C-alpha cells in the first residue's frame, strides 16, 4: 500500500467539494484507469471550451448571456485542469 505522502489526487471532488485521494500500489488498477480516463475527458473538454471561447470572442457583438455561460464553463474546466496538473505534478515528483 502507498504511504500517506503518495496518495493520488483524483480528478473529481467529493459530494462536499473536498478533494478525493486514491491509495494504491497498482498505478494500472481499475480506479487508476478510471482517474486517467476522467482526466483525459476533462482536458479534452477544456480544449473544446478554449476553441469555443476563441470563436465567440472573434464575434464583434457576442451575446452577454452566452458569454456568462461560457465563463462559468471555462471556470469549471480551469478548476478541473488545475486539479489534473496538481495530481500529475505530485506523481512526477514522487520517486518510482
């Protein structure tokens, strides 16, 4: 089993908004693969939102309601992306 300083930050929060962690010796186990897949989905969604934002901001007169919805979606995507980066950074810093 991993030690407490080797917990993996998962790419989702718990029901109360607190971070979730995984303790496992198997980096290729079912929960690790689920987390890897979720990270991939989250990063893909962030890419789609950046493209959408670029298109919307190229419009001379974007709708304010659409901009508000986009800002909310981008905020969530940025939060997810930062969580993925923190998790991956921690795993890179840990000796194998």
